[in-house]
């Protein structure tokens, strides 16, 4: 019988034996309509739907792309329509587009990314599609025991064991034992699927000692303070000279939420589609008149950094970066955002 070992109003700490994790995951796969987890594709990994507990890639630091598409798909139909004489009939998105979903082996930088997304999609208008998908997500994160040169979560208020945004967090303590922190009611329901897999965690279990060491390079507050005076700084041109405007950084980012609206029309019927966009694209802010208020890659790069570290904290009281480093890994010309932010923090 598992008793609740509450550290605060929401958390209980349990232990699962490493050889029982796949038993638990198999039960989740049997029970939940959709389970997304990192799956190896060549030498890299991406979040894919899994039907077998043995298909999860545990030997990668992180996936190439984030998991934001689980709540904010790269392309989605907002509604469909059909013209019937003088009338136009509208069709809402089908209910089967919304599946109860478990995200398995997210990283802390994935889980915390849903915070900025939720703020953005509920700022001046509550986005029904995003909120419905997000309400059906259960995020099972794995703390990081390894990091690479692109990781900088500790510089943006996170960390390798940060529980924010997770419903459950697993931390491998040793070869036999894994600490399970149950953080929400959604998480508790997953524990109930396989109660016999868990025992109570002793108070002496310390996860901090096994976490990856990620040095702090700057603070969000430093960047925010410097950006307040940097709108006309030459640093934007210097930093953006290699940028191709390809949008890879935005597409792999856990928090980028820019989108475009397209009409997919076919005679008397069609649909309105939302698809990912990027502030780095040349046409992103071009007006119908042809005028573009951000005509250079320097002004578009400035927008990207200012939006994440100045506009969002000022407007939404949250920062738009989780320090996952995906943008730096994906960049074809090796633009490293952590290096650029360190430069801004140290720029007088």
C-alpha cells in the first residue's frame, strides 16, 4: 500500500525499480489513447507515437524538435466550410482530433515550455484548440543526468531537475532505483495504473547529486535590463550576419508560437488552416503595400531576442526561452543563442 509522502500540497515521492519502468509504461500504452516518446531516427531522436515500451530512445540528451506540437501542431485546421447556395455552413474541428495523450521522457526544458505557450494562447483571446489539446496532456519528464555545450537551462531560470510544467518527474538515482516525483492529479492517475510498481521514497534520497552540471552563463534579468537600452545597438547586425532566415530555430523551439493563417479553398468548400511561422522569415511582417518594418535580418534577429527576453516578460510576466539549446543544434550556420545572450549580458 502506497502512502502519500507529501513534500508540499502537490508532490509525493516514490521509488520505482529500473526494471519495472517498462512494465509501467506498457500499462500506460495499453490504457491511454496516445503516448508520445523519443524514438531514434538515424543518429537523432524525435517524439513519435509509440505502441511498444521498448522503442523509447533513452540514450539521447534530447530530441531534435520540441514536444510543443502535441498542443500546438505545425499545421491544423481551424474550421472547414461549405457553400450551399446563398448560405455558408461552417464545421468545427472533429472531436477525434483531441486525444488524451501522455508525453513520455520529456525533458525539463520541454515541460516548462508549455508555460509560455499557455500564456501566449490565453493572452487576449482564449484559444479553444490549444487549450483543449493541452488539457488532455500528461507530461512525464526525466531529469537530465547529462548535458552538452548547447544546454543553458540554468541561465534562464530552469535546471536539469526542474519540475515546473511536469505532471511526473523521474530521476535515475542509481542503476536499480529511480525517484518518481508525482506533481499533479494527472500524474497520480498514471501512478494508479501500476501501483505495485512503486514504493515510498526515503527522505534521504537526494536527486541533486545525480543531476547534470549546467553552469550559469548569465541571468534573464541581466538580459532584460540590457535589452531596455539596446534597440538601436549595432550588436544586432554583428550577431545576425550569418543568419540565413531559414526558420529552423523557431520550428524546433519549445516556446515559439508565431503562426500564419492560410485558406485551402476548393470550389464551394475549403478550410482555414493555421501553420507555424517564424519572425526570422523575410516576409513575416511585410505589409500588403510592400513595406516591411523589419527589412533586414538584423532587425528580425533583434525581434526574436527582444520578444523572448523583453516583450514577453513585460507583457505576460514570463520569458520565452527554456535554455534547451535546440535552436543552436539545429542552426545550419552555427548561430549559438547562448553565446549571443552572454555577449549581450556583457555588452556595456
